């Protein structure tokens, strides 16, 4: 997943970048609103973290532009009044954090926004000969209908939302079981193994690949 960080403070950029990278996110940076707008044409963005006080184009104006492109926004600001927060949300922000902030809380909020936003994405996804219907919780492979246990369906749905993109084990655990899940990640390994077996049985033209030391990705078998 690709996240844009817009802040004119190099220290804040570096701090956020380090923690996002550790969590498996790809990050691009801009120091002002106009630079951020130019980056919009260089590839898809999954989320933007935007400071309110920016040169050239302020964070409120930038957020309005991002909202028209359906890019979720987490706003950062030193302003704490209710009126300031209202301006941010009215501009289209999905969440709002006040500086100084804890990097760990920032990550919690980033993940929460991404989870909410993904639920609003297309109700159907096609990969290979497999169609995922998020409304009916059905997997259709050719003429066969595959009904999966909920956790396996969620795992497959998440992987298929970004084919060929690696999801870390932590990202998948949090998406499916929640960040406060107290079990171990052997649960994830078991569910992935079952998913692979079920997909092979129905001759789905997809394959879940293990990326050693990181996590998993799904790709179409051509």
C-alpha cells in the first residue's frame, strides 16, 4: 500500500516514514500542497497524511482535492480547537490527530482508516477465473460456488484487493483478527494453508505466495 505524507517539517516526514516502512507501507513525501498535487499523477495512493499548516496550498485545501479523488486523509495539526477540527472534517478528512503524537497511535489510525475505506471499495473483485462477491460472501470459480468460513473469506478478499502486492503478517492479522488479538500468528499460517487447499480443489487460477520473512501475496496463474 502506498501512503503520501505531506508535511513541511523534515523531522516529521522522517519520523512517520520510518514507522510506516516498518509496518510494510510504501511511502512518498511532499513538503507542500502543490508538490503533493503533482505526486497524485505518479501512481495510485491508498491514503494521505496531511499537515494543516502548509506553504503554497494549505492542508484544508489539499484535503478537499484529495477527497474528490476518493483518497482517504488523516490530518495532522498543532491546532486543537473544535472549530479547527470541524474545518478538517468538513473538508473531507477521515481522521484528525493533534501534534505532538505517538507514532504507534498514528499507525493504529492509519490501519483503521484503511480498513474502513476498503469496505467501501467495489463489492466484486475478479482475479483469474475467480470472482469474489463481498455482499454475498461467495467465491465463484467458473460455474462452481465456493463458500468459505468468514475468516478465510476475509483473508482472501484482502489479498485479492491488491494482487501482486505483499501484505505483512501483521497487516493480515490486524485486518482479520484485530490489532488487540492475543493469539499467535500460527493461526494465520493455518488459515493460509486451508485457503490454498480449497483454491486448488476448485482449480482457481490464482496462487497465494509466501514472501519469506514478510508475509503473503496473491497472484494470477497465467
